[in-house]
C-alpha cells in the first residue's frame, strides 16, 4: 500500500524528495478536490496526507472519503482550532482549560 499527498508546492516537493510518487501539488480548491478524487479511486493508496489549510477548504468532500486522512501543518504552521468540549466546560464552570 502507498501514501498519497495533497499539498502546496513546498509540502509536495518535500514528500517527493522523500521518495513518494503519488504527490499532488495544488493551488486552489478545484485542484484539491480533483486530486482527492484521484487518490480515493486509486486502490494502491492506503491513506492520504493533506495540509491543514487545504483540508479546511475541502472539508465537506473529505467527510465522504473512505480512506484514512492525516492533516499536517504547512509552511505557515499549525492552524489553531478551538476544542468544542473544552469551550463548553470553560463556559459552564468559568475556568480556563489548557
């Protein structure tokens, strides 16, 4: 089984240098969706690595994929997301949870 990658130019280049061949460099949402569908239809792909920012743009399409998907930070770093459970606890008891 192989690994598929969807990312920006720098991410794609890094994975190509690491020896992966099923790497898609995308610039917009349409290219990302097309790459995702190609990887989904490839029976040799076991899971897909995708940058967080690209995944955020195509989250509705990702929900329908039947392969493991791993989101990684891109060159700009990790996207800070709010954990809904922590936010509910914080509001309920008025305490900051880290």
